[in-house]
C-alpha cells in the first residue's frame, strides 16, 4: 500500500466508529447471553436474569450458570480477544497477512512440555501441583519458547529471519513431541489428543481472574503502542524518524503477542485460526489501518467470533462436543475468503 493511501486509512471518523463499537458490543452481549442460556439444559432469559440478580448458586440452573456456563463464556470471549490481538500485532510486525500468533512456535513449545508431562511418567518434580500441572507445563513451554524468540529477536534485525527461526523452533518442538507420541501408552495418548483439540470447558473463576488481570495489562500496553504501530506501517525507517526506538518496539511487540497467545494456549489448549482470520475481519468491518481503532475492534470481533464458535461446538452434535479449532476453521475460512475476494485487504 502506498504511503498516501495508508495515511488516508489512518484518518479517524469518530461518529462512525462509535456506532460500530456500540453495535459490536451489543452483538457480543447477545452472543454471550446465548452461550449461557443454551445447552443440554436450556435456560430462559427471565430465569437467567433471576439467577444473576439473586446470585443463585443453590438450584441446579443456578449452579450450571455460575459454575459452568458463565466461566466458559468469559473464557471464550477473553481467549478470542487475546488470540486476535496477538495475530494483529504479528501481521503488522511482519507485514504478512498469513501470519498467526502461533507462527513463532508458541503453540509447539506449549505442546512439547505438555507431552512430556502427559505421555511420560515424569511429573517434573511437582507432584503437589498435579491438578494444575498441565496448565503450568503448557505455560512454561509457551513462555520458554517466547524467551528464545526474544533472544533471537535481539540478535537479528531482519523480520524474515526471525520468522524462519520461529518456524524452525516449531518444527523442532513438533519433532520431539512426535517421538514421545510414538512411545506413549494408549491411555496417556488419548488424554493428550483431547488436550490438543482445544476447549474452553472446565474453566474456574480463579483462572478467569488470572487471565483477565494479566492479559488486561498486556492489552493496555498494546493499545499504548498504537501510534508506534501506525508509524511502523510506513516502514522501519519512517518509524525511526518519528522517534520510535525500533529495538525496544520489536521486543515489546513480540513479547505482547507471545504472552497473549501463551496464556490462552496454556489455559485452553491450541485454538487455531482465530489469530489469523479475525484481524482481517476487523479490518474489513472497520475499514481502517489505524491501530487505535483496529486494536479495540479486533478485541470485540475476536470475542464475538470465538464465543459463537464455542456455542456451535457445544450444540452442533450435543451431547458430543466438537473441537473448537474445527469450528473456527469452518466458520471463519469461507467468510474471510469471500470478503477478500470482494474487497482487497492489506496490512
């Protein structure tokens, strides 16, 4: 995209964007309500209002709402928002429309450590943490990979070199995981495969609070980087002339992207497609390259899409729950392809 075209896209239209944000917020609330109301036991809106208003956790419906469906719905909303913003950051950073949050090996690193825990007799010495060992091991794997990527980013200046290094790390982690799978016992293998499918079920309020607080702080940092991101759209040289410290900027972008994706992967397992497709949907809906608009727009779009996909995964073949990654692909791929055909999209 030429420089003057990018500057035109960065022009802000406050009234139009306010209307879009209000509309997307209403859609998000409506989809969240559907997630809570629909399931193997349907709950009417009036009953849902009563349960929330009285904070009823004693009755069967109250227990289902407060202990199962609300935590799962919030987890899907938060997870979708984080993955989408992670993908947006990397697409801007690499200036590549087919880059997603797991391109730097974050998912593969998390999967590797989880495979060590699930497919072997090792507990990494943390037997007291057994109920949380899978989540903690995924978090450790994701952030260990992030640390290596950050070290590589400090050494190389070429974004393509960094991208290739991330891909190679992903392949290496996948190779080790494949060896462990080959020697794993069948009962352990089944648990590992189920984890790899990804799911927002089983979330507890304590996990929601951790995701909300730490991820929320990172989102605040990402939004604070909106103007440097806009300058970066015009190239590193232009951003540098605008006072952007490129080295620090590169570190922060990779750190924020990997941290957001790592948190979601650790808590819910690998959730594919969201980080790749949703940023394109947000650009098409908001018709702008201004990251001051795109970042909150991507948060809302990712939350809506992931929430609806989780709803379909639960209800399509109930009581059997489908892998959410398959639903995100079926739901999002045709939409993105059709929108890209109708309208040219660029970073």
